[in-house]
C-alpha cells in the first residue's frame, strides 16, 4: 500500500480524511493489523508540551517618529533584555533572558520568576509590555531613548523562532550527591531521591517517525496554538545514536528548528516557565502530523511507551562534568508507572513535560485536519538522517596562549 | 484550649535525632497525634502534630520549640493551585512530602488533594509555571 500526500490532501478537502492520534493508533494497529490500518488511516497526529529553552521570538517593532535605531543599542521588554544586533527595529527575544536586576543565583536557589518566556506569554495573551530602547543616535535615526507601551497587535511581524525543540528522546535526570540540586531538569533530591524525565514518549513527534521519513524542512505543524513550520533540523541534531531493534533512539537524537506566526499563538500553548536555581524558559506546545504514506510509516507510529528507552544520568557529577557515564536505561512505561529502580533503590519519577496536554495537542491537530483547516505538506528537504554524517561535537577548548 | 491545634514543626538537620517531642508531653503536659513525619529535600525533619492541652502550656511549648531551633507554623490550608495555570506536567509530584499530588493513571492529569496539604510550601517554587500559590 502506498498513498501520496496529494491524495491525503484531497481527502482532507472533502472532509473524508481519517485522522487518529499517536495514542489511538496503537489500539487500531493491534486490532486491525498494520496492512488494514495503513489503508484506512491517512494521518497520525503527535504532540508534546514541555519546557524548551532554545525558544525565542523575532519582532519588528515599527518605526517611531522621530526614528530610533535599536540595532547596536539596548532593548528591553518588561525589563528583560532583547537582542538588538540587527536592523533598526528588528529584535530577538530569547526565552531564557532575565532582567539585569534579577538577583539570579546570588541567594541560591534563585527564583527566576520572570524572563523572556514570560514576556512571550504576556504578548500572546494580548497584554501591553514596556518597551525601552537606548541607542547611539545617527543622522538618519536621531533618537537616543524611547519608552513606550507596546503589544503584539501593534507590531509588524512577530515570529516565534525556536532553534531547538522537540528533542527525540531525552535524559532521565537523577542526583547521586548528598545535597538537593536545582537543574533545568527540575529539583533533584539527594541520594536518588527522585528521577525527572521530559518527553511525551509514544506521543512525541520524532518517536513516531524515528528515521524522519515524513518530517522534514517545510513540514507544517501545530506550534504554540497556531500553525508553524519545521525550518531546519534543530541545533545538536544527532541522528546517529544507539537505537533499539525497531530503530528508536536510546539517547537524545534528532531535534527540530521551528517557526511560526506568534500572532496566531496562544498563552495556553506558550507558557513562561521558571526553574528554581536554574533560570527562566518557555514551555512550548508542538504537534506534528504524520501522513501515512506506507505500511512502514504506520508501523512506526504504533510505537508504545514500553518500546522507548531513555538513559539515566547523574546531574550531580556526570552531567556537569560531561562524563559519558549512564546509570542504566528505563522505558517510558516504567517512568510513567511512577517508580523506577536505580542501583537497587526504588526511585519515584516525575515528568516535566505534560502528557495530558500533549494528548490535547494531538487532538486539536486532528480536529483541524478533519475540518479541512490544516493540510499536510510535502517536506522540501529531509532532515539529516543516520548516514548523513551529522553529529554533535563537544567543545575542544584552545587556550589563548596557543596560536589562534 | 481543649480542641487540638495542627502545627507543622521543621527540625533543622542538627536537631533531627534529638529527643524534643517527648518534652511536650513531659514538661508541658500536652497530648499529640502525629499526622505526618518525613525528611524533606532540604534534609530537615518535618513533623505535623495535632497538639491538645492547656492554652498556656501550648504557648509555652511553642516558645520552647522556637528557642530550641525548631521552626513552628500553625497549619492553615492556605496553599492552592491556580487551575488555569497548571499544565499537569507532574514536576510537583515527587517534591510534595505528603503526596498531595497524584497522577491519574488514565488521563495523566495531576490531581491536587488539598486536604492532605500541610502548607510546607515546597511546591511553590518547584512548580515550573508557578501554578501553586499561597493565599494571604
Ligand atoms: S508542577 Fe505545577 S504545573 Fe506541573 S502539575 Fe504540579 S502544579 Fe501543575
Ligand atoms: S505546600 Fe505543596 S508540597 Fe507542601 S504539602 Fe502542600 S501541596 Fe505538598
């Protein structure tokens, strides 16, 4: 059996496409078998909703009268610094930026209650934010200081642009040390007091297309409550890792760079997030549709939590020191049971990404496709695959005393 | 005072193995029920007691505890969840010392059982989206 994306889109146009979520497909394949199910199902929708630090947004603020050139100057949105190293009124706000006055970790653990991710959430919620620009002044852009309220509607373009989201698999974080540690994987209690993980497992986009047979550059997706696109492979994309027999990566592997119109998005799916002792970030909702072009593609989407394995990493010593040691592997089914065994000890588990919200995303996307509001795109260029030679390189430091 | 008062006692690490609670009975003639005992992530001892006895002895006992270095706090149900903000991630589940957060095995939503809550406030800063709030 093979189907084309054009055929699937024709069915979507007629309101006849058969769409199921990556959770629902599991039972269907069990009941009907791959061959029959592949014939019937046109699209499988996936979802994930978790903190994703490599997120941010580009804004075009519009020109003031008289004009000011933010480029090369300083820009703040609600006291959070944005990047101004581009043209006059284009700026970039990163999810992890925090106000200059934030006490950070001076009193450990810092709270990081408000940062770039929170500004993005406030903007998509339609709130006014305070914009402050200081500039050097030029003949064509004479102003040196500007202070104004601004909101998303009044801006020209506002683009969410996340350089790395939707990690295909991720570490399970634990703490072998004697004191509580505060990490981007949450609060980790001493002596294996808890284990935190952060993917939606069987619902996660890249676990449902482990070899990137359909997801590629140009794939249209659910992003932050609006529609977005896969812009490129994400940073640290690392397809050639250890895999299970079925091809599922057992370590962090592929990633996606994604973009979309922020003005369509909603604060339900872009949530400002604070990791105590670590920093501010943004929780992002992403859903990717997988067109069922063949039986093989369908069989990948039937993946279940007990077939997906993640490495357990000690964040007290191994992670900060970049040691390759892992404490073992666990399946997502084990993680979701609420308890795993590490070094003979029962360790309670917790998730940082919301599975129930991931289900909701997959269902929203399913609804959009069923109603003919969302069409499937052919990818323009594939993501680098296992044989592409693309790998993650660690940094090799070269002290300045050596020849440059 | 005849009706019991619920009090949260926080023992710093150095006091965890010291015999303090029995003195509430011996020296202050109070009766107690242990509602909850645990060691929190900060490695302090956490004890929730229901104390009953004379009002005067109770006040003296609290003073004794404070002077000994035990933090005391009257238990009032003042921690609540902002339901609009909670994403049901689950980050709070292993933080709460009394298991007030339970993941529903089917929906994977995180249910908050506020009757169990002892207002230790550990979840306030551990919740990444700051959905847990203290009512003033
Ligand atoms: S950590 Fe916060 S957002 Fe997550 S489930 Fe708990 S209360 Fe809800
Ligand atoms: S304040 Fe939070 S962590 Fe503490 S008992 Fe209540 S729910 Fe649990």
